[in-house]
C-alpha cells in the first residue's frame, strides 16, 4: 500500500496530521491492512476484476530469499522482466525502513517489493477504427514489444511496459488477421506498431476531473522531501497522501528536487522521457511515461513510474516519481484540465504546489 485517501484521513486537519505522523501514522504505509490488491482497487475502481494480477521484475537482479529479509538465505536469482505469481504480501525486517513490504513469489520465497512492479495480464478486444484525433491507450499486460514495421515484426523499436500510456493513431492488420495499433512517438516523431490486444483504450470517464467543484484556490499539494510524501489538500483537509521518490544525488550530479512554490502549469497524459546523452552512465529512455503534471519550465513533474516500485527514498533525476495510479489521481485532480482528445495543456492557472 502506498496511498491513503480522504476516508482514511477523514477527521485530520493539517496540524493534526503532522502531529500524528510523528506518532507513527505513516507506519500505515507499511501495513497490508487493506488486503493484497486494495491499492489497485481503490485507485482503479473501473479495473477489470477478471484480469490476472502478477508481478514483473524491474531490476537486472531480483533476489529471492527464504525469509522477507536481505540477510536471509538466498534461494535463487531472477532478472528483469521475469513474471512472478505473487502469493502473499508481508512485512519484512527493519531494513530498508522506508519500504518493508515484501512479496512471496512463485511459492519459492520472498522478494523485496521495490524490485517488482504489480501488473495485470489483461487482453483487450481491438478497435476496428481510431478517430483522426487519436486515442489514449494504456498497456494492460506486463510488457509488449513495439515493432518498427509490420513488414518485419521482429524489428523491435521499444518494449512498452504495463501502465505506460501511448497515443494510438490508427489500426492495421497483418496478413494473419492480427490487429496492430499505430503508436505515435512524439519525441522521435516516429510511428511504431503494437499488438492491439495488449493496449486498452481509455475512456473519457476514466480521465474525468476529480473534485471539479472545489475552487482552484482551495486545492493545494505539498511535497515533503524528508519524508518522501505527497499530500493533497482541499480546504485544509488532507484528501490524499502517497509515497514518492523525488530527486536524488548520483555519481554524475545532484538532482535533488528543489524547494519552493510552484503550480501545475503544464500537463500531458503521456511523455517519452529521455536524457540528452543516452550513452551516459545514468541515462534513461522511457517511452509512454504516464500522467505528467509539470511544475517547472525545466521539466520537473509529478508522473507515473513503471521502472521501479521502490517509493520512499530519493532516486529520480529531479521529478516526483509516483505509482502510475497515484500519478493519474494527481493528473485528474489538479488544474488545468486536459481535454480528453488533447495531448497537452499549458496555463498559468494550475494547482499550487509547495515543495518542503
């Protein structure tokens, strides 16, 4: 569990929350008291309940131990993109203190949750027509490989991961009758092809604003860098709290998220994020980063994260990493509103953000 909502916080003012957090309220984030997949259900109430829930390894090495502890006996090693059956969610020993959640996987042992992304295996009925404005689509399987051309689907452009969001601009069929969506990459100005059954077309209802009748001036977000938390308030009442991973210090520089007052002035549902030098040690090349709400001109933003599940410590290049579902909530709750068929909006009427 990495997110608490208004009903969890119903009677806490900001002052009361600060006082209680010091007394251990934040320990709730480490307890699976809401059940194995309650976080998924609460953030995605429209989720297909028949979808198969599993986990995907996000790191080059995913060790499995006989107990939920890094000091336990190593049983075996898995690797990136291996798919696990999650048998149980449990709390491990005291380290790492920021994230004590472990998964029992494949009935073999325990792997730390930070290296496993909870994913679904959900196949979709392909659409026969895509409007000229395009449609947003979310990857609904652990991953799918996007091809450069339908003439040779073995030429892979990118691997699209679960929960990434992409603009679908058309649909074509291969000679064997399989439907493939045309996916436009706005960064490289290229079109790729992805199996249509692996992408779920999003609806307007799923992207409808949250709390639209609350005055813009009565909404506020706070980012607590020391605690790695994001808090959303309506009329001074906390309505959502989620764990984050903000900017950190790396061998090539200090990328700490800067303190200050900002607004969510620019938003887009999908962005291909890539570093300037893709050959650098800490480079990144991430298509389909979902639910991006920018707070600075330099590109610092709230956004969904699929390359790790290790929230609670700094590890980004300045942005505020959230789970994809929590980032979607922020995207829908903040101003300005992005129209359903529009790819980006920029206005100086965004929601206030304070980085503390």
